[in-house]
C-alpha cells in the first residue's frame, strides 16, 4: 500500500506520540474505507467514535518467558516492547503487532462506518461496540463480544465464547457467528429478528423468542431455520461443540 501525503504526516505525529506514552490520535479521511487490527497475542477493544479521527491506546509487554529460556544464572537482555505498527494508505488503516512483539493489547475509538477486520492470532479477547460497517472478528483462543452491531458481520471464537447483540435486524448481507469450545449467544430485539439458521453440534439450540423455527436437513446435517431464511439475508449461527442461545433483549 502506498501511503498518502496526509497519511504520512499523520504517521509522523503518531510515531512521536507513541514513543512518549503509547497513545495517539490519527486523522481519518473520507476516502479511507477499511480498518485492520491484527494482534498476535493480546486483547482488542474497539468502540464507535467520531468520523474524522481514530484514537489508539496501546499496551505492549515484553515476553515474560524470555528469562526462563536463559541459561542458569543468566538473564535475557531485550529492548523495550514495541508498540503496534501503524500503516495508513489512501483507503486502509492497518494496526498490527506480530509474534516478536509478544503481548500487545489495544483500545481504539474509530469511525464506525469503516469496514473492520479485527483478529487475534493466538490468545486474546475481542470486544467491539457500536459498529455499523461490515465487521469481521476472529480470535484463535479467547472470547469475542460484539454489542450494538448494525452492519453485516462474521464473528468467530475458535476456543471461547461468541456473543453478539444486534441493534436492529439490518444485517444487509448474509452473515455468520461461529463458536467452538464455548457458548454462542445472540441477543436480538424480538420485534426485529433477522432470518436465522442455527446448528449446534454436540449441543442444543435454546431460545426465548416467539418465532417459529423449522428443522431442515442439508447434506446429512440438521439445522433450525426461520421461514424468512428462504428469501432474506441470513444470519447463520454455528457452534461446533456446545450450545447456541438466542435471547431477546429487554
């Protein structure tokens, strides 16, 4: 990605601020469409904010196991833990911390119109609140919690709980929530229930919604689906090992 002049200027200010206190504010232009946040290990928390700026607070720790790998009576010399890399182009803002950065957690306040890809590749939780752009959230080992979501989404907790609260039924495009080794919970307004398909392998589908579900069999697998799933964008819920809970919000 080729950084724009505006992005380069913002990055120069960002690097100076990060070196001081690991906090920074970046300008977000109308042309920028995507936000990518990828941590190797650590938590990601993102909330909706103003359209023209992104606020970032980073907390990165040195690898605590490094001394354990040193020889008897020795200690490991290492630099102060780096903060995430920030790369901005004309269309994308990317915030990343790789394996060598050890544990690195971030908190962001960002424009909720952006298409968001939030990912933890090892251990860490993801929490996102108030988003309305397309959302992809994936954690290898940790809970994923999304609240007040208004846009389409793909949420995956590979070893943890996945919980999503929809602000309304406007998912706009086919969406999915997946969990493994944890509970999958969908909270939805009982007056605005989107089309749903649910499958709980080695678990149950439980709900307090006054909505009819029909059992369907596809390729030898059994699903529960609302009638609206035939002709509307569908939210697919799948738990590979445990229960699915579909609960109405107050």
